[in-house]
């Protein structure tokens, strides 16, 4: 069931986009080792210098390491962050946010997010109405990842209590780390992950 959002004065949908069709899996060439026949001597091993793009000073990567990335063939969510700047975000869908505006990411939806941020003694508060999307959406996300700008700030008790009352777990970190965490979990799970990200240049 797709979530239904009611309009709020603080959160405006930029562009809800459909999820792109899955990309076909990348094929990996198979490397086999020929067995010498009894009638001829074994062939000498190939040196690194004969590999294309390598020389004597550049070691070859260990075979099969690239195949350990189990998410390489999964399509990125349309609201994943493609590039992160001090003043704005560039999303995988091509959307570039307004300078200075934060973003609220949930499933396939992107919202501009401009809460009344207040910082004191390493604590950050986001003001009344900042969590309006979480109040109206159903089902609720399992986890909310909050990005607090240049450095990690602690969430104010009022905000922590309000989010807990909505039944959502929260993880707070600097915006760069929050973007990486959101992209990874949103790709892995596909849904149930929300991101509330201040611009990376926010210093608190």
C-alpha cells in the first residue's frame, strides 16, 4: 500500500517519481585455468605486465573481489543522494534541491525540509511541526536517519520523545555519514527507511 501524504505548511513535495525498472545483472567473465596435456609441457604463468592497463609497478586486483559487492546489481532508489554539496543535494533522479534547504526522503518521495533549527550545547532541536510527514504517513518507516550538517549533534529530548511516540527508531549523525547510510539501507531494503538531512554546510 503506497503512503498517502497530507499537505503541511513546512513540507512541499518536489517530485514523487516512479521506481525505475531493475537493471539487468552485470555479467562477469569466467576465468579458467587450462590443464596441461600429457603431450606438452605446462604453459608459463602470465605476468602482470601482459594485463591490459597494468604495468610492473601496479599490482593486479585480487580475483573475485569485485563480485563481493552484493548490491552492485540492485537499482538505486530514485530519491537516493547522488552528490552532496555544502548548500544543496543532487538526487539520483536528477533533482537539485534549493540552496540552503534540507531534504526529507521517504520511499520514492522527496520533500524540501526547512525546520526551525535551534542549537545549544551540542543539542539540536527542529521545532514544532518538523515531523509532520511522520505523523500522517502509513505505514511508518522503521528507521529515521537524521543528518545534522558538518558535525554530529545530539537530538533534543523533545524531538527524540516525539519521534519515539510515533514508533520510529532514530539514528543521528553528520550529513555526510547520514547520506551514505541512507543510500545503503534504502538500496538494501527498498522501503522503511526515511532520511531527514540538513545541508552539509550547516555548522550548528
